């Protein structure tokens, strides 16, 4: 993996060293403080270039175009919320998606299946273990956002989201987020409504560079990616792990996310 990752800066292959322990502590501290951590330059430039050369032509012919209008919860009904609430305000999301089986011979797949990477994520998230999915479609996705396409405000279903940026556009595609807007005990509908109406002045922004690994606690922190601008698309890999082995999407979920089953 040394030709794929910067293991001198991020020694994921040396879990028994003081340097590894320092890295894990740093990532845990940043997660606690900011709801995310970033490892800049995590993947080297050459495997990024090779992955893009493989994936970009597939977006023209094989990708699933995912478009939907949705509220911040991705739900048609919100408990104890009247139908005329601003919480039902709909946003538009659009991207092109390649599934795990469409990018199998690439560096991002090697990374996804590399056990020291999975173990590192489990260590940082303080989980006994994490497991790659058995689902050939959902295990990892490579997504492209061409001009005008973006990911609008939402809460994640899973507690953590792990992404690797492969290419930034010329403009736009700024990651925006509002840390810990709700909690398991407090849905904070009033605060969420302010965000939906554009009245939350604590929203933060992040513009990452290619090769950056981002791990983000998105279940209570709403976030979005502003529309890309210019001919060069934003391309990002999303890795999905579970705390139990054997995880798969249902056929209904596969159809909804990818337009096919597998």
C-alpha cells in the first residue's frame, strides 16, 4: 500500500508504534471537537490519476443518475411536526454514481479492502471491529458531481461517513455543515428550521483537496455540498462499513440508490 497511501505521514501499517497512537488520538480529538477529521494527502497522486482515468469514462456510459427532491430528513412524515412546517421544505440533489462492482480494479477498492485501514477506522471510532459490506454495489461508491449538481442539506442515516476526494471542481462543491444540531435526546426542530430557512449563522465550510480522507459524524450534523461549477466534476469515493459482518442492502434499497440489483 506504500505506493497508494502516504504511510510515512499516516502509519496505518504500524499499529504498535507511538506514531500510530498519536494519529489515532488526534483523529479522536478532532471528531469530538469538530464532528470530523481530515487526513490531507492520504492517497498519493498517481493512484488518484489512475482511478480517475478508469472511472471518468464510465460516468458517461455506465453511471446511475441519482436525482431526487427531499427534505433534510429524507422522510415524508416527521413525528409531531405539522404538515405546513418549514422542516418539510424540499431541496434538490443530483449526482452520477458508480457502484463497487464498477470500480473493482482500482486503488479505492484496494484501500476499502485493506484490513489495516478498516482496523484504523474502528480504533478511531472506538468500535470493537468494523466490517466491509458483502454488497457488491453498496460497499463503496464513486460519485461525480458535474456542473450544477450538488448534494443538498440532509442528516445521514449512519453515524459515520467515510469519504476520499479524488478530484475537486474548478469552483463550487464546498462542503458545508452545522455541527451537532440535534442529539439522540433532542431533535431540536426549532434549530433545524432555522438552518432550513438559511438563518443559522454557525454553518461552517470546508474546501478539501484531492487525496484527502474525511471521516464525518453526520447523523446529528446536517451537511451539504454546494453545486459544482465548471467543466471539471467533483469526484469522491464513499466507503461503507458496518459493525457486523455480512451487511447488504435490500433489493429495494439497491434499486432506489443504483437503479439495479446485484
